[in-house]
């Protein structure tokens, strides 16, 4: 199905800005947080009543882990309640228009326990910090829709790796941000409803970043944990075989 107009929430965030920049979705509605405040039901209702769209890419979230730990109430309000508010209005709009709205929700590998790695979409979820917990709560609200796709992932910007060291003993399947945007485009258009892991092969954080920042130095996870007020995964890698099949069907994305 071809979607004419797509609502992008979180357009001022890192992922939202990259979605706009790469222009895979030519007909995007990109309201600011003032124009569409997901924590305020009346704001969402007003925007929905005055704008037409048949798809949503939901990126808006409180994603700074330190802030989530220091202010869990704000994280819950934004990530869980805010998403619930959005979903409620999507359902209302679907009933009024008698047509389903495609809803792609950006989630995180942080919904898994981050211990054993190689997580499949069917593995038990067990978040290890406030951010992951609230993103899992958000997923629960999205599951009340019928035409939804929940993307569990982790991404980074190769052009903006701010730190000088990375752990050799912390593993993930994280992807460059441009790769993720292309994957979002594929999954938005693909006839799929459910949860999908999107990532690359299992690597240490050091290996992920060294590919794009050769001068980065090695460190241990324990060294990083001494400097942050939140828990981090030892192995957040995911089994992305389902995504691999879909990617192959739709043209392999250049990594």
C-alpha cells in the first residue's frame, strides 16, 4: 500500500532529523513538540482533527538514560503515557475514517535483559534500566493497534561519535543511523505486523565504533559503569534473522 501522508513524531530528535534529511518519506508531517505534545491528549486531538495522514512513525521519547534514571516519572509520562495518548487518538481516527493507519514504533534493544545476547523477538523481556522499562511499556500500548510494527534496535551516528573510548566487552547489534532510516522505510511499506529486531552482526562496542572512528581507544565495561548513573548491557546483541530475510527481499541495505 502506498501511504500519502505520514506523521513523524520526535522530528527534532537525532533520528527524526535524519529521517527528514534522507527524504525517503517525501510527504511527512513534522510537527514540533509544541504543535503536537504527546503528553497532552488535547494537543494530539487538535492536531489529528486538523491534519490528514495515513501513517505514523513514532520516534518521540525521553531517550536520555541519565534523565530517565533521575526522573522516572517524566520518563513514564513521556514514553508510556505519551505513547498511549497517541495510540488512543490513532484508534479514534481509524474509526472515524474507517481505514487502518500504519504505525511504526521505535523501541530499543534495552527491553531485553542485556545478559546473554542473541535475543530473538520471542525471548522474554526484562529491562535493566528505566529507559528500557518505559519503552517496553510503550510497546504494550502499541500492541492494541492492528497495523503496527515495533522496531527494536540500537543506533549511533558515525559522524558524531563523541567519546574517545569504547568497551571491548560490551556487545550489541547496533547500526549506523542512516542504515536504520532505510530499514524504517522498508518496514513501513512491508506487509508486516508485529515486533522485529533490526541490527547488524554481534560486535563489541569498540568494534562498532572503530569502523568509523579508527583512533578510538579500548576500555572495559566496568570503566564506563563507574561514570554513569544507570545500568548498561553486557550483551544486548539480537538475532536479526527475520530482518535479514525481509532486507534480502527488498534489496540489501548498504552498511
